[in-house]
C-alpha cells in the first residue's frame, strides 16, 4: 500500500527540522472521477433494478410499515410525522423526510418509499470510492473499495428498503470524508506557513483560517443525529479524531508546543463545527414540529411541564421539544430484554462484526409462491453481510490495530475510529433490544479497512515486478470471490423465487435460521 510519510516524520536525512513531503491528495483527477462515476453507475444499477419488489400485497414490508406511512404524513401533513397509531414518533424526522421525497415523486408505493434509500446507497458507494482513493492516493484501491461495497449484502439490502439506517450511514460517512479532506487541507496550509518561514513565530503554531470541510462535517453529523440519535456517537469519536489530526499536523511541521497549540488554536473552532453546528442542524430538522399547532407535545409547557422554575428563561418551544425527546428516550429505555422485550431476530453487538445473526425482512412460501420450477417456492429478503467480507472482520481489525498502534499508520487509525463509533457504544446498553440493521453504519468502514489491507497485499509502487504481480493476482482473486459470494446470495437479498432446498443451501450457519 502507498504509505504515509515515515513514522518518525522525516523527509530527509539532512540536519534541521523534518517535515512530511508535500502530498495533499491524489493528482489523477480526471481518471479518478471517470473511475468513480463508472463504479457508481454499476452501484446504481444494482440498487434500482426491481426496486419496488417485493411488497406485502402492495403494502410496506418489515419496519417499512413504520417509516413509509410516517413519511407520507410528512408529505401530506405539513412536514411533520404525527401518527397517533404509534402514540409517539420514536426517531427524529430527517430519515422520514428523505423517504417522503421519493413518495412525492412516485407516490405511495414500493418505488416511492424506497427511492431515496436507493439514491443514498448509490451515493454511499461514490463516497467510499473517493474516501479510500484519498486515504491511499490510489484510484485503483478506491475503485476496489467501491466494488466491495456494491457486493456487500448489508448495504445492498438497506439501499432497497424504506428504513432509516442507510441515511445514517450516508451522513456519517460523508462527515468522515469531510474530515479526511480537512486533514489534507490543514497540512497544506501548515506546509505553506512552514515554507514561508513563519512556523516558529509563536509556540502554538499558526492559525489555520476557516475550515469549510470541517464545517461540512458538522452539517452532516447534524443530519445524522436528525436521522437517528446514534449519530451522536460519531460526533464524539470524530471529534477526538479531528483533535488527533490537528496535534499530529502541528507536531509534524515543528510547532514547539503542538498540544497546547491545538488546544489554543483548534479545539474551540472544532467544538463550534462538530458540536454547535450539529445541534443547530438537529433543531432545524424539527422546524415543521415547531411550526405545528397540534404536533405531539408542541405545547407541553404549561400543561405537562410547568411554565416556571429555573429553566423558565428557555423558550417554551425548546422546553417542549426537550420534553418530547425525553419521552422518546423513555420509550427506547424501556425496550430492554429484562422488561420482557424479545424478538426472534434480535442480535447483540458482539455478533455484528461477522454478521452471525442476520435479519429476516420478508418471507413467503407455500403454494402461493411460484416461479422457481418446483411444486412450492420460497421468497425471502434477508439482511446478511457477504461472508467473504464480514467473516474477515476480526483479522482485518487485528491488522488495523497493529498498523495504527505499532506502525502509527493514521489511515488505519481513522478507519478504526469510524468503525468504533458504529460498534462500541452499543456495548454500554447490552440489555437493550438490538438488531443487526444497527450495523449498517458499520459496513462502509469495514469495506474501507479491507481496502487498506488489499493495498498492503498489493504492495508499494516501488516493489519489484514479481511482488506487485503476485499482490495484484491475490487482490483480484479475493475481489472475484466477494463478487461470486454476493451473486450466490442474490436470491435471498432480492426475494427471487427459489426452491425450499435452495433456501436451505443459502443459510450457511445455524444462527442464520
């Protein structure tokens, strides 16, 4: 794989300050975009073909039954989902607003409530291609990452169903990409100051100006939180990553007090960009709720909540929203196993990295199902990670940890940060009812980690011809295996009619049943 600057930060053996080489991003822009758009087009075909199939006699399947009607209410009810049948809308509005865009275009049908998810899943592939390309400075590895994501069963199924998790994955990966570009931009500015001879004017290093990519990350994180509250985990993890990037940049360019410099120069603006901006965006997503006169708990102050007290200086609308969100939190807190909430397809986070307990979204069998050439047929949609990728998660994580902690490879450290944000916080509340679709946000970072490993297998550009050829052969064989594995799973990802015997052959593990 193309490596970062040497781990000691050196550029030359000559005496004096040592700085990284001036490498601030891939240079093959035209070819990079051509490859990106070709891979994205392939992703679009897989995501949109037969998008409206299957349905439950024309109605949504699985948890689409929650979000598709609520999105229709967003479209027809003044922008707010306020379904009295559920008593309480238990997720923020952005995901339903996204689904509503598709319903506005195609109506209340399978294409309508799945269109935005397919768009999000397609854009997600584009983002992963561009992010891996920037991480590795290799268009080839970016393209391979895109192919792996196309062939991932988790993001594939999530891109073809009207649920929220694909939007959460999209916004968090977009935020991650913004911070990777911000890292390159910060180093470019630091290099300019260094070469101008101004790096030592203060012990803290230079001010870095307005960082629009970091601001963009804040916008994306706000939309992530406006989709699901688990987006807040990414704020915490990405905030720490951003600080680490800033300290490393100041240290690499010879700032005398890099930690204090980052504290003085960077942390304040980072809190603004990655905490304040997401909070403002989150509140903005509730604009229709604020504007409504009969939305749930909109006027809780004075009825359910007293109008006085130490918080009386806070506007009534914000206090009412706090009360409403507290009710949502109470709802989620009550979904525990100890309270008797069990689901036959429930899973815990230690099973997610390898996809040991998938999720059955749709199933039909018996005489009413035909088209497989047998007396009776089976149709199913199962959220399952492609084993050729997901079963390698633990070796990939072990290699990534060694690279990040021992070799100090920042690329692996960044990918591990995103992976950890999607997985680790769920171990804090193990009694809570959980499902494998919570791991949708995990999938892009798994693919990025695998792409970095493929880069290591491929070898450096300076390696011998035999080494590079052998590495390329191994990489091609592996990517081919992943695609073949995806094709094998295709019937249970798309509800193709298959025989009961074939259905059993698709279920590789007892825990898949």
